[in-house]
C-alpha cells in the first residue's frame, strides 16, 4: 500500500511485497489490511469423527475429569474396533481441552508471594541419581542439600549421602557461614532429620537437636503442611533449576565421571557460584537485613560410645558398619559426621568409614574374610552374606560353583574372595569375567593363575645331592675307634 501511494506500478509493488498481482489488486480495491479482510474461521473443514460417541466420552469425563486423551482413545478403540485411526488422536485432544476449559473441574491455583529481604531461607534435599554421576568409574548415589534465600535467591548446595540430621546441620551451617549472615526464619518440609511424629496428636514437631541448632543461630523455624511441597516453592523449583544447570555443565564437560569425590564437590560449587553471580544486586540489598553470625559454629556431628560385637560390627542409627576384627570387644568413641564415621580407641583413630546411605549397611568383606575362609561352613547362612558379593560378577561366579559342586562351592569362592582382599578386587573380578566368558569353572586355582600367573619353581633353591663319599665315613669311624682305645 505504501508503494502504491508513492506511485509504484501495481505489478512492481506486488512483486516487491511478495504476492501475486491479483491479490495485490484485491487489497488495493478494498483499502483494508489483510488481517481485516480475512474472515474468522468458524466452520469445520471435515466431519467430527467423535460426534456420535461424544456423549459417552463426556460421561467418562464427568465421572473422572483427570482421564487422559490416550486412555479415552484406547477405550474407544476397544469398544469400536477399527473406527478411529491414530491420526484422529490429536482431534480428540483438542476436543478434550475445549471441554475442560468450559466444563472441566476447577484447577489448583498458585498464589505468588511477596518476599521480604532477610526474612526467610528455605532448604531441602534433592536426589541426584538421575544425573548418573560416577566417581572413578563407580556409580555415585547421593543427595544434594540445597539452601535458598527467598528474596535474592542466593543458594548453596552440599553433597551428602542421606537425609540425616548431620547432613542437615552441616549443610545449613555451611550455607550460613559461606553467606556470612543469618536470616530471620529457616523453613523446611517435614524432614525426619528436623521433625518427629507426636505420639498423642499424631502431628509433627521439631526435634530437640534441630531446635538447639536454630536457637544457636537465633533463627525461627517453620515447616510446610504435610503433602504441600509447593509451600516451599523457592527451594522446590530451585531443585530442578540447579540440577538442570549441573546437567548442562556436565554435557559441556563431555563426561560425568570424576576422579575423586572432592573434584565433583568442586564442580558443584562452581555451578552454584555461576548461578549466584547473577544475583549480586538483590543479595547486596538483602545483606542489609540479615543478622550477624554467632561466635562459632556448632559441631556438625554427634558422638557416642559403641562396643564392637563378636560379628566385628558396630551399629550406628539403623545401619551396621563392619570394622577390623582386631577391634572385637573394644569400646570405641564414635563420631558420626554427615559423610563419614570416625572411630577412636584411647584417643587414637582406628577406623574412618564412609557413611552409608539411608538404604544400606556398610560391610567390608576385607575385615572378616581371613577368619571366614577358615570357617567356610558359616558362609551359607551368614546374616551379611550379600555383602560378600562385591559386584554382580562375584555373585555369578559363586552361582556357577554351586551349580557344579555345591559341597565345595563355599570354600572355593571364599578363597577367591580372600585373594581379592590381598591382590586387589579389580584384578580378581577381571579374572572371573574372563573365566565365565570362556565357560571355565571359576575355581580358586584358575582365578589365582589368572591373577598371579601359573605356579613355578622360581624362588626355590635348586638342590643337587650326589653320591656319598664313603672314605669320609671310614675316617670318621677310624677317629672314633682311636678315641675308644685311649687309656
């Protein structure tokens, strides 16, 4: 239209506008824009395939409005075989969306909140297994403790094995001391690390240890109602955003494997720091409303005494931890941290154990195999027998031995496990993999030969015994006769 007003011929104006000459002439005659000329599309271009069964569909929807389109489409095909094609599923989805907008049930409404600077922090645990992190090639199942200031969205994350109070205490205090200040309120969901069930009212309240932690920092504690995780919306949504940020950095890195846990922890810290770099200004504003830290943090561990049982095991919480058998009967001082357990005897550390997750014991066969190999009959019904299969390969090897010779399978397997304790688990595992792949029975001698090589005489002295010299005996006898004849 602008070109025509400037005197450009119709054909050239149409070409420059990217349309045909008849279309340009139509718009020039009408004097209106294309959007005003086009009539709204309110008619159907094809017949509705669900018109005859819509009453039935609507009955299902009124019975349960949460039914999905694929469920309804499958039910229709079971009732009317061959009547509906896969291409008509999208038509059903559009009709269901229109029905829900007009007649569907009310949906949950979320209410955005006004956050005050320095007023509240939220924290939660989030499972990281979906990111498939490995440490030195081994899967690393872990959680992240996640702390968020609701006003500035400044956050902190720390690796932990389980939702224990020690993990909560270490994570919360780590966040506060990294922040260098304290908010007025700390909010969580109904974590078992922070709350416990009340026997009379069947409700939940804060534990004594968690109250002591809050009182030390002068914070007020709050929690959401059970089943309403959205009440902790900042940290709940932050969990997904943080995991996505870590996932993207892992993709850019090109590997999800880390040489050590410390390097992975540094990687997570760098990911969190990169996210916090965009919150500098709101954090500066929030700092003016935060309160000072106390003089020192609280110890993020609990301490108690435990005696090592005859099984070479101590019990920490609901988990069993195996210790060297030389400690049986000793009364140890045990310190339980978020990620480790320290055991001391008379002031000297005798064991440092990685803390087990919430769903397993920590049982190391190396502490007991020297004794068990002398008592192979105890293996078959041993309470902790599953811990004596370090990997699935060891279990397959034992099953192969049982299938061939059940009477001697236990001893054969335990001798190979003893070899793993002395010569290295990976070397023995590699030998077992090779033997099983070849179809060879994984007896101890076959495994030992793969790990150490065939037995040879190397290192043994080469002894050669020649014929005796009888003259030496004559001289010896002659000397003896001379002694006997002396007066």
